[in-house]
């Protein structure tokens, strides 16, 4: 028989054994995995059923909405798991238990849901009850019984799943051991046959090839028989003869030399590019941190010679790193958690001067040889620019503070002369009203009215300046309660205009409580002022917008032309005359300043005659 046929027969036997082992392993794994998944499913059902009981008891004790929401979420999860288990368990006994568990779940879910809804209704109706009625207690008892019955059915299903898992593991282990044993016996038998027929001749052939490979091209392998090994021996002898003829070929040597020179030229060109780079490039040992290579650009900037650098480590030029902190920095590279590390630090030149750098660090490994490659950018110019920018920002902030202080002081100091002008003008009108003609009285009226309006403008300017100068710390506040406070402050005006103010439930946010009240009050006051023929209707709501809360104040007033969007929030800017609508035109400017202080934006959407909606955001 040819060697090819023998090897093919041995290969078929071995391959069949391996395939059989793999199939048995796959079958056993499938059964065990199925049983384990059933166990995991049942354990998850038990866990969630227990958590529902805890959440139910927590709600009954504290009646918190959070407990109710979590109980509903756990109930939905348990319902989904029961549906999944119904399709996974096929035994009649298990299906009966799961059907009973499903009934208990639905009964406990519907019963406790009614209890929760009843409590919610009491809270919305502002009815406070400290206990439960007899009907509620009976309903709670039924929920307790159904919950315990549900847990008992799940436990019985788990016992069935445990038995199934044990049987699957036992049968799988037996089959795998049996097939492996048979496979080992078949492999041993095949190995003995191959050793008797082929090993000796293959060993002789291998020794002959090794002799030829070591350079003895005159050696010839002994040929026995006429099978494939004989053909291989003849081919090896012929190859040795051909190698002897071509080994010293001049053409081949010239090609090898040319290729080697080309590789050397490319390597030299690449090295020159690295050497001439303006960036600092370092290569240092991953264990000792000793520099192995430093490019010319680095030597020029750092001030050391190459011989000096090869006796140094990165710690000698990084004054703010210790060996421990530097090893912590490079550890993610050694552990292969990251491909590179980018960081800013300071390098110290030989003359003692420091300069900021941006470092890119990565590791290179060839077998046991490991080094770090560091590419360094001198960022002195960037740091100087950043410093100048910070100085400019500080100067602008100081200038803004000075302007706010000036506005506050100016408006405060103008109060007293205006009060004096107004008071004496009014006294003049009262004392000489009968002695002056109609035109003189009209002039006095103009003077008094101008002084009053000037005093109102100064008061508004003073309020505007205080928004920026009186900054209470931002803290968690209930915006719903603050809206109620703003509405209470305006109750007289709301009653006079017969306004209807509605709102959704508003969230807790981080804000300045007094300024948020003023913000609500200004926006609602604006809606009450600019109303049409119908009584004012104002609705306040809020929505979660990811990183911020989006508030809206909607009214049914006269509306605003969108072309005035840039003008509307500017201080002392008015869209109507004082005879049409009183006021100084500073309310929305104050709103804008309050919102911007809280890191938000304010805008409006409106059409003339169709009301307006003011939106503003507050950062979370």
C-alpha cells in the first residue's frame, strides 16, 4: 500500500474520532447550557419576585412614588420572564406550575396596582390618610397571599430545573468520557502502525535533508523501495545537485547585494528625516528607562550631548516626576491597556531653564526587546498665548465688575436729588395751584411726571445692576414652589385682570431661589400686561432636555412680531408707547440676565395676535 493511502486512512480515522468527540461535546454543551439558562431564568424570576415584595412593603410603609415606579418596572420584568419561561419549559408539570405562577402574578399585579392608584388619587386630591381602610387591608392581604403563592410556584419550577441540569451534566460527562476513551484507543493503535511502517524511513530521510541543509551538497540520501518516500529521497538528491550548481551564482549574489544596499539607503534616509525633525524624539529602555536614541532636534533644545543623554533617563529632564509616578504613567502601555499616552509636562534643559512640552508616548516590542518611543512638542508659544488670553479674560471680567458697580452707585446716588426735585415740585404745585394759570400748572405737572418716571428708571436700573452684583450660591430648589410664590406675589394683579394661571409639575433644579421667583414673576407680569380682549391665560411647564431643563411660559396675549427678537431683551427697549402699556422696558432684560447667570438661554416664539411662548433653559 502506498504511504499516501496509509496516511489518508489514518487521517480519516483520526478525523472521524475528532468529529465524533466534537459532536458529543457540542451536544453535551447544548444540553448543559440549556439547563443552565433555565436555572438562570428561574433564579432571575425568584430574585425579581423577592425585590417586588421588598418594594411593595416599602411603598406600604412610606408611600413614595419612587417605590411604586420601581415596583411597576420589576413587575414588567417578571411578566416578561414568565412569558419566556412558558416557551422554554416543555414538561407538563413545569407548564402547569408556570401557568399557576402567571395567574398569581396577574392577581397580585392588578390588586397592588389598584392600591397604588388609590393612594395617588388621595395625594392628588390633597387627602391625607395615615392608615388603610378595611377594604384596602383585605386587598393587601390578597396581594400578600398571591405574592407568596407566586414565589412558591417559582421555587418548585427551580427544583425541576435543578433536576434537569443535574441529569444533563451527568449524561454529558458520561458520553464525553466514553468517546474520548475510544478516541484515545484509536489514536494509540494508529500511532503504533505508523511507527512500525514509516518512522524509521522518515527519520533517515530527515537526517539526510539536515546534512544537505548544513551545507554538505555532496551527500546523497539512500533510496529504498518505490513509494512516495523513495520519490522524496530522489527529489532531495536532485535538489542538492542543483543547489551545488547555482549556489555560487554571481547574478544571485549581485541581486542580494543590490537589495541590501537599497534597504540600507532607505534606512539611512529615514534616519536623516528623524534626525532633522524639529520635534524631540527619544527612545528609551522599557525596564531601566535609559535613553538609547535621541535625535538632533532634541539635543539642540535640551542642551546635552548624545553621550550625556545615554547615561540619563526621562526622570533627569522631567523635574516633576518621580520614578514611581512615571511608572504609573507608562503602566497602561506595559499592560497593553492603551496604545499611547498623551500628556503635558515640563522639560528641564542643561542650563536649568524649564519649558512646557506635549508628549506622545508609545511602546515598541520585538520579542523580549521592549522600548518606549516618545515624540515631544515644545508648546512654549502656545502656553504664552494661553497666558495672554487668560489675562485678557481677567481684565474683561474686572471691567464688567467695575461697570456693574458704577451702574449701581450711579443709580443709587441719583435717588436723593430726584426725590428732592419731585418733593419740592409737588409742594410748589400744592401751594400755588390757585395762584398760577393753567399753563404753569401744566408745566409743573410735566416736571413732576418726569421726575417720577426718572425715579422709576433709576430703580429699574438699580435692580438690573443688582442681578450681577448680588449672587447668592446656586442650590437645589423646588421650582414648583417658587412659581407658587411668584403667583402669590402677583395675586392682586391676577385678580384685577381676571387671569387664569396654570402649570405642570415643575422639577427640582440648581438655582438662586430669589432670582428664579423674579424670573417667573417678570414673565407672568409681561403676559398679564400685554393681553388682548380676552382674559389672560398663562401656562407654565418644564421638560427634561438632557443636560438642561427647558421651561416655557405660554400666554394668549397680543403676540410679538419675530422681527423684534433681537430688540426685545435689550435694556430700556420698548415696542409700545407708555400711553398704550406702562413700564420702563427693563423686565425682559432682567430675565435674560438671570437666565444667563444660570448658564442658560432665553428666547420666544410668537405671531402677532396669537399669543407668545417664552422659553428659557437652566443647566442641571
